[in-house]
């Protein structure tokens, strides 16, 4: 019939309006389509950013590399989701660290936009290549370290909506490795925006246009990523409240899965909004097709 039950980790069952739905991803065909759809969107969006970045030299102008590497993190994240769909449960010990490391790397590259604006205002003549080497060191060391912690302390597992990450009962780890870093990233970025707006006209006139351009791009980046995080936070909170009441919501779970797995849309939207990507593609298409006959 229409009413079913969902089995919880404690062995209990809770009602589900959509029928029998397992919390294990591989067994959950109802949510699988949302994992595949969202991950495919992320792959397409990340590929779009990476291919256009490499195809058009003008797009590599700083801070373009920050969005490029943010997209790389999301690309790896989506690959982990799609691999998880096709393999069995034991691979969770491998996929959970990859999921954590790639997710944190993407958030850290987002944070580097704000760090980069601070550097451009305080040290405007430091070469971008020098700053990028520092960013790579910080981002990948922290990301890989956070991922390695999961198997070392045996806190990997499947979260409530079924994918491999930090196990559902490890609340302290979830807060420490995900909630706190993401929260710091957004608070810091918003704080830098406010600080930079006040300082914008106090710097050297020669670098004013550069600082104004970077400030605009950071503002757009923060707006898009913050909006995404608000939507995701609302879905997660609704899901947690429903689980506290032992009620399974297929719609909420499906929406959360889709939003999480489609995270690659964030840098792609910023990429299109802050750069002349589409204009360059149209110009390139016109050159390839050649002049049209009169």
C-alpha cells in the first residue's frame, strides 16, 4: 500500500508515506535517482568551469584559479557519490574520507576568496603565484588530514539519507569536521566583505580598480554560496527534527540529497556571474563557424 516503514539503526521502524525506504543508499532506489541527478549536475557544472578555465586564457586571471580548484573539489565529491552507487558497503571506509576531504577542500577554496581579498588589500604587490602556493598548502593539508581522521578513529559510516561520510551517531565529529569549518568560512567571508568595503578607498589609487573588482567578485561568491548553505541548513534541520520524532520524510530526504550532491552549481554560477564566460563561448563559436553567407 501507500504507507510503509523505515528501519532505523536501533532496529525500530518509523512510518513513511512513500512506502518501504531503506536508509542504506545502495538499497534505496527511491533516493538513488536524486543522488545520480545531483552528482551528474555537479560533474557537468564542474567540467564546464574547468574546461572553460583551460580553454580561455583570460579566465585564468586571478582570482579565477580559486574557483577552478573549488570546482575540482566538487568534481571529486560527485565522483565519490557516483562510485558509491555502483559498489558495495565495504568501500565506505575509502569513500567516506574522500567525501570529507573533497567537501572540505571545496569549502576551503571558497574561504580563500576572502583570504585573497585581505592579501590583495594588505599586500597588493605580492605575486598571485606566491599566494596560490600558500593556499594549496593550507587547503590540501587540512582537507586530507580531516579525511584521514575518519578511518583512523573509526567514525565513518552512512548518514541518515544513505551516503558514506561521518557516521550518523558521531555528532562531535560532524560538528568539528563539517559544521564548524563551514560556519567559520561563511562568518569570515562576510566579515571580510564588511571590512573591505570600509577600507576600499583608503588604499593606493593604483590598485583601487583591482581591489574593487576583487571585492565585487567576492560579494557575488559569498551571496551564491551563502544562499546555498541556507537552503541546505533548512533541509537538514527539518530532517533532524523529523528524525527526532521518528518520522521519515521522503520529500525532505530527496531534496537534501539533491542539494548536497548538486553542490557543484555554486562555483559554476559564480563563474558565469562574475566572468564573461558565455560571451567568450559565443565569440569562439562564431570564429569556428566562420562568416555566414549573405
